[in-house]
C-alpha cells in the first residue's frame, strides 16, 4: 500500500511512516523543509519537499497519483499565528483532497482535533480558537466530498508517553490525553479497514484495544 502523508515530518506522521514501512508498505512524506528529509527517510518513508501553503493542485496531484490512500497530518504547529492555522490546517487539507479527487485516490484519513465541531467557548485564546475553527472547516469540507472514502480521527491532548494500544474511540468522548504512538496505530488500523470510511471519531486513552474499538464505533458498517 502506497500512502502519501501530508505533514510528513510531524511526530504522528513519523510514527505512522515507521509502522507502514515496517509492514512492507510504501509511505511518502510531504515536507516543507528540506532539512527534514533525513528524518523522514530514517522513518522508512520517501521524502518529497513541497510547501503545501504555496503548492498548486497539480503539484500535489503529481505526488498523490498512484497512491492507495492519503493522510493529512500537517499542522501549523506551536508558535504560529491565526493566519497559518487557516492556510495549513484548513486550506492545505482541502488542497490534498482536491489532489486526491483529481487523481482518483479515494481513501483519505484526516488527523483533526477533539471537540472540533463545537464553537470555542468565550475567552478562548484567539490563536487556539482559530485553530479549532480551521479544523472544523477542514472536516466539514472533507465530509462534503462524496468522491472520497474519508475517515476523520480527532485526538485529545497529545503526549509522548509510550502507547498502550488501548483507547476510547467514539463519535464523542470525554476530553483526555492520548499518546502519539496510539494515534499512529489508530490511523494505521483505519487505513487497513474500509468500514471506517464515513466515520468521524474522537480519540483518547482508554481500556479497549484499538481494532475492537474501531469495530464497535463502526457498528453495522463493518
């Protein structure tokens, strides 16, 4: 399986690339900074340098063409302002979807954020509010695309604790933490299970093994 990962140098993306390459798949990481090529390649992925904030649909399509799936794991990151939450977290996600549609790659897995459907409460930091709204807009755009078999995963607060392989995964869960290791494992499990298409699921640490948790969340879809 060839999987193109936008935001290929992100901590979740690198973990996912290692999992895919370890299984014999072919991950491809789209990165903005050429200094990150070695890190992406060390994770077992092909590195492609392209700035998604400046790229055209045709440029992204040239990378995506022939893939079995795409994963959006990009983010403007800490320290970026509200404007980049829109250009990366919303517009780049839509650009990847446009490229997938243009090349007939129908499988799209999105890394979103817990609570993205809800308006940020009064008093929320302006940059975080912009991030949350950008994630909601990106999710809404993806869910409107009938040509794509999309799955949206909305993790809680990310940590670098070792993964446990046990999660709480549902349409809505109580806010909590989730190791990046487990987010990557959930993304891999979703990629391998077509019955997760059409699901938007929140994710935090829990007690249920990942595959049964996905199966339970999918219900009659499986």
